[in-house]
C-alpha cells in the first residue's frame, strides 16, 4: 500500500522526513514547523508518523428485525493497552490503492461476515489516532438482512484464512447494542460511534429503509 505525501499547507513547513521503518505500515519521522495561534511559526518539532492511510467501516443494520450485525475478534494492541483483547467491532478495513471507501467496506463485509449492504449512508469521517497515525476512517451505516443466529446471537464465523483471521459474527438487538455502547461496554471507538449515531437516527432509518 502506497502512502501519499504530506499535503502542502500554507501554515506548515515540512523541513525533513525520514522513513525509519518500511513494514506493512511504515513509520516516518517528520521535522516541521507550524503556525501558532499567536500568528508566529512554532519552533522546529520532530514527530513520529505511522502511515496507515484511509480506511472504511460500516454498521450493518437490519431495519425489519431492528438488529445490528457485529463482529468479534482478537486484537493484540487491545491486550497491550490492558483491556479485553476480544473486541466487538464493525466490519472494517484499509482502502487499497485509490479504492473508493464505499467499495472497501462492501469488500470487507463479504470477507468478514459474508453479507452485502444493498443501501448505505455515510455517517462521517474520523481520525482514529490523531496524535500518531494518519488513518482516517470513513464510517457508514448499511442496510442488511441479519443472518439466522443461535440463542447467544452467534450467526457464524468469517475472515480470510490466508490472513489467519478468526472472526465471530453476532446479531444484536439494536436497543441492546445501543444500551451497551452508552454503558461503555465497547472499547472500539468506531463501534461506539456507529451505535451512538444509530441511537439518534434509528427511527428515521427504519422509516426510510423499510419503505424502499
């Protein structure tokens, strides 16, 4: 995956850049100055920038069943942060070179949960780690038909075997998922953001998506 150069900005002077790690997600060290609120240029600053790039995520919502379909998977960084490493998440992924985020999320949904959204609505765009990474997540809601699930809501398993992904798909009653989000049960920020949005838009969404 290629990384775009830092855009030219009238209030930023990039003095130097050095790539110090060239793995799947490169790490750059940037030396720069920026315009302060008092109008002067700052002193030279040195910052590590993790290059992850654009991403997309989608909240799958079934308006007829009034249910959301979420995934669960192990995340090593969560363990390092001292929280439960099995996170409740939305299907999501990084955009491949020049890929439209709406296409990214349809691809990721098929890979991670075997579903397609026949209608999508953009929620917004969010920086996930503004202090360290350039990852910008385009967040959507999408209309799906929730798959059959057992008594615990488990609807099956997904993920790409070639990437050693181990993903569990679970169907939640929308009200229960929203309540859990407001109770702070989901440490994945994009999951919480999607459900907070659904709490505000759920009645409108059901009316629109059940009529068309």
